[in-house]
């Protein structure tokens, strides 16, 4: 796809997630993405964001006079790994949950007075478990960052990061290099779990960290956990 189409696709790919306190007020940010797989709609994200089993919700949209509508996320699936030589369980930075097949989140442009200027459904991401990253493609991701509370309403900035290059793999993680100097972790806080997408529209990883001194972004491989999704969704035996 051309650059403009790629930019718009990446912009609409990230689903905003909110950690809520006991009064249902937002106290944390993360991101995820939606895929349709085995006749289910699944929200993928990362364990270090939602694995604490706190009260999390996915943003649906803002409605004037009502505030932001949220869909509560319960019973997140996340995993650990161990071996005979090292029986200590290690957390895997990957989590997911099924949502209703009709679940939709909307990207909106909203004026400070609450007037909605535009509203577009966010993407259901294309996922191919055969896709591998390579250095000939460009990659991008997006997410909501830099939160601020204004009149008890959470205000964020939506950032789209384009032009990432794949430079290598470290175990379950793909390593990408930013085309600019790393602006600081505060500019990415809230992007954890955002889909990393290539310029063909394939989602291959989820943002899980970075290094400011090397301009690197790390993404957990989605392909690595296909079997875990199959088992949890209960379709492995049915499909074999």
C-alpha cells in the first residue's frame, strides 16, 4: 500500500485500553488490537500491561453528555514458561481475551467542547501466522500517550510512529529501529500492546518496550503464540 494508505491503516489499528480504579476512573493506559480468528473476535495486548488482573476496559467511543463508553475486560489469558533445567516460571509478555464479535472501537476527532467532528471504526487487524519481519519492509504503530485529566475527563494525544526498520530477533522479540531519535519513554507510555504493522498491512508483533539510547522498539512475536490461542479458544482438536 502507498504511504498515505499505510499511515491511515496504522492510525486506526490500535485499540485504547484503560485501567480503572474502584470508582471507574482511569488510572492507567495501554493498547491492544482486534483480530478475527476462528470465528471469534479477539483482543490482543501484552501481559506487563494487563497481567496484574486489575480492572481494565477497552474504549468504545465518546458520547457527548455521557462521557467515554468502555467495554470491561475480564479473565485475561496470559502465560508463563519453564523448563526442566529451570523450573522457575517466567512471565510471557503476551495476553488476550475474546470479545463479542460485534465489538467495535471508534477513532474520533473531538473538539474541546465535546463536539464530535468525525468518527471512524478502528481496524480489525490482518493477521498471518506465516508472516515474518524482514529488513526490506517498513513498519509502524500508533497509540494514545501523554494523558491528562481535564474536568474528570481523560485527555490523550494520539501518536503514529512510521518508518521503523526491522534489525533482528532476540528469542520471542523482534527488534525495530526508529527513523528518529527516541523522544523519551513518556511519548510511548500507553502504546504497550499496540500492533506493529508492515507496509503490506500485516500485523506481526505487539509493542512491549524500547531503548532510548539505541532508538530501538521491541515487539513480542504474535506468531510464536498461535498454538496458545488455539488451545485457549478450544478449537485445536476440532481443526486437526
